[in-house]
C-alpha cells in the first residue's frame, strides 16, 4: 500500500473474502499461500509475514530484500510518499522482527544459480528516470541470493520454516516458470 495504490489491502480485504464467499474456499490460513516473482516475490513474502492470520506459506521467486523502486530514499519517496514508517511497515525484515515468533508459517525462496548476468542501471544523464521494473539499479542474481538468504535467516530466527532453492536460469519469465513449477508441489503439500 502506498502512493501508487493499495494492492495489499485489495488482496487481503477484497480478494481473500471474495474467494471464500464466492467459491467456498477455506478461510483457514493453513489453506492459503502467496506466490510471486521478482517484486511480486517480495510482495508474496510481505503478504504472508504481515498477515499470518490469512496466509501460512509463500513462494518468493527471485524477490528483493525490501520494497524497491530505486535507492531506499527513492523507494520511500516513490512508493510511500516520503513516509519512512510506511516503508518500514512493508519491509519484510522489519515486519518479521516486529512480529516476533511465527507459528505454522513456511516459505520457499527461489533464486537463480546463474552468475553471468550483467548489472543493469539507468544512465546518469537520466537520474530521475525509473529503470527496469521500477528499479534504478538491479544486480542479479547476487542481490536476490543475498536477500533470500538474509530473509530466510531472519525468518528462521522467528519461527518461519524456510529454504533457499537455486534454479538454473536468468531473471526472466522462463526462469520464473521453471521456479514456480519446482515450488508448486512443495506449496501444494503445505496447503
């Protein structure tokens, strides 16, 4: 949720109740999981750790360490209207630590094992532009690896069962598809 919209509220306050009332799916968190790729992976993790009463599992496919639309200062300005507290409310590491011990929550972090990707960045001439995927600078796959390992470690320290799983490929749709196919049996078993 932020200056670009309230996606988290939409998913938790509109989509989940709609699915329950319209399709008769279980309201139990143990039957719900969230999956996302790239920034969506960060969102899947966020939804689960912010709402363990709704979700019990997540698959974060090559997600970021935190919400990301450039540097931390740019992200706070661009996504949260300059409100650092609002940013912290959606920073997975902060949310996990503030929440404390989780019960019955598990996660799968999928990362790319390919170390040959180049660093993408916006030209210094166009410093105010937003680059690929809303990010001014993206280092792949090392940043996703660091994020996954760090967040999994923080999660484990707070009761979240998690694993970091490397898949071959680049940060692209074919990788995301393979990563999802690999994670789906685990997710289905959890739910």
